[in-house]
């Protein structure tokens, strides 16, 4: 059996092939192939049969993993964040990186990453695109308000038809009139794109498999859980059954606070902010709503705020909510007031 490590880049890929000799590995072959030369890549992979191969879960790994699966007995996706031996190496070349991956694979030491299904990949692309457009809308609006605020001319109805007409008639400097008009055009176009994405996202949700539909129904019972919030949670978690426990989900969201402990000294650090920033953001947004509108969660937040302050209390609330959401999905049970305690 051959073990292949693949160091994938945008334009090229370096392959390192090893075999096991007792407890050690021996290098069989090193080669570098252009990514666009897929015919040659197929020939090379065919010559390795039988083999197992590993590649890090970097951007663009999917096409290579799909191609390699045609020939390999197993394709292992390595978690880049956990392959620190490569990132922290003092001698770092493509050949060395590929060899390290091959050696780890041969010794069954690869920290394996989860590979999303095609539906999850599409779902994530849609919710992330919606998030970017939504952020763009907010940014444009803030820029327009900032310009008018300099003249003390901001108004509540600025983004209504009447408000826009009034803003364009204001006595601003010529350059700023041009900028405001351009920003309003940009805002209109971005809002139209946002609407298209939301329509497509709703259509995508309507075509969900039965398990996903049931998960949506379960999430809908959580207080203040809107369609976009549910979509984001489902897309970012993907297959929630892949998580061992609630702690794993919290770590994936980056809502877990770091800890540094030595002897009898213990120091709590900031949030790790690893893996899914969008899941972390949506849970904090949900926490912001519930700490004001839900009596149950409002009481929990008040106790936390008294001890750690507003920001940390909100993050802690988001963390508790995610634990409840995960339990609901894991057990496929609707939200119950007792479960939030």
C-alpha cells in the first residue's frame, strides 16, 4: 500500500509517495504537477494504485479530492488548523509539506476534517452570500448617514422614497451630492441582489430532504428563531451528528473562552474565534434579541451581566443558547422552557 501526501496550491500540486518499512516510511516518489493539467494528474494517480491519499482542507480542495477518489482506496481530508507541525516548521517547502502529510497518513495520525456534502456546500454559499450583501447594505446606509450627519441633516426616513428625494435636494458640496447619488444607486442595486439571494434561499429550503425539514421545524420552536437564523445555523453546522458533544459545537463556533493554567494559577482568555465566524455571529445576534424579549433568557443574562459585564454576558448567553440548539437537533425535540435552565 502506498501513502500519498498532496500539498495543494492554486496553480500546482506537489505529491509525495511513501511506503511503510516496519515502523518507518520510505520515500518512493516526489512530483509536482500543474493543477490545470488534469490529464497528467490522472495518469500519475493511476500509477500509484493501490494507495491512500491525504490533502489539507484548504480553499479549492474539493475538485482534487473528487478526482483522487476515482483512483484512491481512501481520500483523507486533513484539518489544516491541527496540522501545526507543517505551519510551525522551520524548514518549509512544498516537498516537505507533502512528505509530512504522507508520513502522518501512513501512521494513521492525520487529524481528519469533515467534508461537507454538496447540499451543505450550496447552503453555506447561499447564507454567506446573503450575509455579505446584508453587510454591504448596512455599510452603504451608514456611509450615507455619515455624510448627512456632518451637515446635521440626517433623518429617520432617509431610506424611504420621500427621504431619498429630500436628501438629494439638500445643499451639499457638489462632490458629496455626486457621492450620495452614487451610494443610493449602489444601495438599490445591492438590495435587489439581496432580495434575489433570499428568494433563491427560500426555494433551496423548500427542496430540503426530510431530515432537514424536520430540523427546521424543531428550530422554529426556539424563541425569536427566524428563517435566516435557522438557515445559518443549519448551513454552518452541516451534519450536527458529527459533533461528539456540546463542547465540540461550542469550539466549532469559536464561542469557547481560552484558558491558561499553570500550577494553581488560572487565567481566562478571550474567545478562541475559530472555525465558523458566521455561526458565532448569528448566535450573538440571537442572544441580543432574547436578552431583551424573552423573560427566561433575560433573567439568565442579568445574572451573567452582574458578574462579567455586558459583552462577556452576551457571549456567554449565546454559548448557552447554542448548547440548547444543539441538544434540540441531536434529540430532534422542540424547545422546552425547562431545557434553557
